[in-house]
């Protein structure tokens, strides 16, 4: 993960007599009822309306079977002050257990969360026709899959990919640390490429890149031992082939996440990319 920190438990609520006098932060808002994990944190700027206030959705990583939305608290706390024309939604999703919660539960939850946000457009005073997705690791995989495969209404205008898997079949068969990677991927899909080849292909964002894919920003450390940088290199090449607007940023020597100056650089570049394309 890029960083983990707590935003704190306090939150500002709107005053009923002046409904847009302060920012509104609501924690653990349910977006579905199958699992207690189907919750999101909601960040609504004080000055918002259904025309100018666009959407950013954050999706945490953790190998599809771990992690939590709080992993993105520092990123949101750092970035939101300069992105107050956006409402932010930081989501949890069901974690893969190799059984009932295996794929496609996770991507279904991403879709359910976005459907919930869309249904709240008037209540939250937001423009749900302009959505940006930000994901890290497994969350980046889900963000890419949603943006490329399931963006049928073209409301997703940009996706920011922090070292996400893009081709699960290749990653299962070619990962330099198969004893680490293969059990996690098989747990997520519910089988191996030999037993579920179609499921692997259908869950690989690389297979859904097209000329109409939304603007994409990729970040990856060159020494990543968890998600090989080749996953991002191949995505970069395919985006180039289809003429998709994109940026590909690498950090020499960084592994599966980073801190310090490179993290500050990531926040700056990601914020600029959102402002440029989610509008």
C-alpha cells in the first residue's frame, strides 16, 4: 500500500438550517446489505451542487482477501484540500475467501457502490456523470476492470492505477514468486487458470482495453516483488496501441508502495490528473 494513516474519528456534519456550511464526512455508510463490509466513507465538500461537484472513488488493495478502506485515509486527507470540487467515496468490499466471496463478488461490490452513489446524486448534491476511480494493488485491478469492462454508460472519465495486476493468467503462470502469488490469485478467482481459464480472462483488465477506454494514469515501482512491473508495462503498451490518453510513471528502486518524496509526487500527479480528466 502507498501509505496507512488515520484521518481521525471526528467528522463535520451539515447544519440543517444551512445545509452547505461545512464539509460533511460520514463514516461506514452502507451501500448494500449482503455483508458488513459493504460500507463506504463519504466526503462531501461544503460548496457542492449537481453540476460542478464530480466524484472520486477510492478502492483499497490487499490481495483481494485483506486490506481496508482506512488504508487510503492518508491519501484522502492529503489530497482532498486541493480537490474540493470533488466528492470522495472510499469503499470497502467483500474479501475473497475462495468460496462464496470469490470473484466476481469484489467487482460486483464496486458496481453496487457506484450505483448507490449515483442514486444519491440529488441528496448528496453531486454530479454522478463524471467519476474518477483510484485503486492500489488489488484495488487498482478492480478499478481498471470497472473502468475498461463495465463502464457502459461512460460515466467513468479516468482511472488511477497504483501498481495493479492487469493480466491474471500471465501473473499466475509467470510470477517470480509463485508460492506467494498463486495461492492469492487462486483464492480470488476460486481456481487456477487450468480449471477456470475463462474466469481468469474475464477478470483481466488488459483484455478489455479499447479505443474508448477512459484516461488512465499508472504508477509502479521498478523493484515491486508483489505485482511485477511487467503488469504495468504491458498495460502501457496496450493503451498506446489503442491511442488511449494515459500517463505511465515509474519510481526507480521502489517496491510495492512507497513513502517520502515519491509519495508526495504521486499525490501531486494523481490530483492533477483527476482535475484534467474528471470534469
